[in-house]
């Protein structure tokens, strides 16, 4: 459910995700329940076919208070980003297309405070200067709980795909359709994304 943040083109074209600077122009932090209605409204405007409800986002926050971030300037919510924090089983299920990303089973998700194996960008939408908040999110996700996990995403628009490219994401071979990965700079031990613990099988019929 990745959508381009409106007004982001000039900014992200110059920055790899790990090199995005923090910004004081936008305040970024874990979302509160009071912000969810605004975040849902933005997502419904910006992401084609999105049907996430305020109740669903509230459940995400109850399950993991660090899973949704809000971008704010002054008293206005400019946008937000939501993650699925996957454990090792969830990471494998993502690559094998064995997880319902709209309603993931709890067995695939890291518990609050548990080390995360992979971070899936579940939704990203906003407008105006919201994009500069990505650097603040990146910095937050260098905490020990998240530091070993790479980012994964599936673009839902051409603009969203352009954003992934600008940030350094690359499409990877997987059974999950159109899956893109951003390897953290400290995880780049080779030029190829490892296949994690995927059982040995041919990728001949894998989708990209």
C-alpha cells in the first residue's frame, strides 16, 4: 500500500534511505489514537483502493504501539507510515507469499519489544512537507529492536515505485508479487539479497 508522498520528488531524489537527515521542520513520533481518523482520511485520499479503517489502525496500535508513525507540523497531521514488524517466521512467509498482508496472523508478527527480523511498509501516505519526516523515522528504527531488520514494500502506484527507487529499494526474487527490499547499509555484505530460510526450490515460477 505504498503511495508517493506529495511534494517529495525533489527531496527523495537526492537521498538514499540510510542517509536521509533528521528534520526539525516536521515532528515525527508513534501515532496516538487521537490521530488515527486523520491518518485514515489521508490514506484513503492518497492510496488507490485502500480500505483500512480507524478500528483496524487502532488494533495495530494495541498490538504494537511502535507500528504507526505520524508526521505533524504545528497542529496538523501531514501523513503517516505504518509497518508490519515480522519475526523470522513472518519474514519467510512474506517471501513465500504465505502471509495475508491485510490481516496478518499474529504468529508472523514480532511481539512488542521483541527483536524484528523484517519491516514491511504496510502503508505510507502524506502531502506537503511530510516527506522530510522519513529521516526521523529512519533514525527511530536504528533502535536495537529494529537495527538488524531490512525494509520491504510493494508499491501501489507508479509514483510509489519511483519513491522506492529514489530511496534505494530494489525488486527482489520472491513468490510475493512485486516485492521490493531496502538493505540497511550495515547488512550489505554482498550485492544480493539473501533468501533467508526459504526451502530449497526453484525460482522459475517466482513472481517479481
